[in-house]
């Protein structure tokens, strides 16, 4: 490990402490309330996300990474810090873990934020797939995928107000549906970053080429959000019909597309 990589690992370790210790503290606050389980999805989401990253690093990263435990730990720490930083960005996008889950016991926000954790980790994981010259390639790829992923989040929310339905109306169906979309889009954007490094321009071109079909899923999500929007007549939606079913469709379509693409 080079001196530069050591500094990245040190910064990642600090980030893990700064971002995830408050997360764990807030979950403990939730569980101190007898009979409250609003944070159960958020409790498992980081572990599941780390499991995804580990599988990617162990099977699809550069050969010098997948066969080296030191680099496996390095990129897992990097990814966990990255994902922790993203949880702070979620607050600016309309979902705040401390306020909406720890303080309000909002089950819909718990599910949606957990989906966002997985989606952001999928974006980061995709940047680790293939051969590259160093950690900065992972950073570049993860940054591009994550920023575009967040922009799509903003579009969905601005058009149909899903975050308001989650945080104010606490509609669980909307939370599940949006979580499914965030995971599905993260999967596609992560896959769009997979491949051996050639140049920033080539990576940018391949990213847009591979992720372009996601536009269809965005349109479908916008239509379904409009179909299942809340009103005075319908203050709540059926969790299965308006939540789990659309979320499952999003994830299935994205997974099918990624599998059809095959190796990078």
C-alpha cells in the first residue's frame, strides 16, 4: 500500500467514525423506545451494502485487489465512508434519518433511506469492477454514477413529491416503491461504470450508453407515482399493490437488463 493510499484509508476511517457512529446512536435511541421498530431496515442496510461491496471486490475487481486482503479492507473502508457521506446528502434530497426515523418513527422513511443506502453503495461498487490504475479511478467512477443517481432522485421528487409523501404523509407504500427505484437505478448506474479503465472520456461515453435505457424506468416510475399519489379520497395506498409490486418490477427489470448486458 502506497503512502497516498494510506492517507485515503485514514480519511475513510475518520469518515466511518463521523458518519456511522451517529447513525448507530440514533438507531439505539429508536430501540430504547419499547415496541418501536422504525429503524430495523436502516439497521441492516449498511451490513447488506457492505456484503454487496465485498462480493464485487472479491469477484469482479482488479486481480491485484480481489486476491489481496489488504486492498479488500481498503476499498471496503473507502466504500463504507463513501456511503456514510451519502447518508448526509440524503438530508438535502428530502430524507433525513435522524429527523424522519429516529425522532418521528417513520417506517416509510426507514425503508426509503435503506433503499438509498443500498443504491448509493451499488453506484460505488460499480466503480470497482474491472482493472484500473488506482483508487482515484474508483473515486471518479463512483462520483459520476452517484451524482447522476442523485439527480434522477431530484427529478422524481420534484415531479411527483415522493419525499413529501414519505416524510409528511408517512405512506409506507411510497417508501417501499421509492426504495425499490433507488436500488434499481443504483444497480444500472453501477453497472454502467463497470469495465477496464481506458480514459475519463471513454468512461463517460460508456456510462451514458449503458445507462440510457434507465430513462424508460424513470418514465415508468413517474407514471406509477402519479397513479398512486395520495389525496383526500385516498390518504393511504395498499402497501403490496402500490409498494412491493412496483418496487419488485423496478428491481427485476434492472437486474434483467444488467444480466443481459453480460460481461463488461
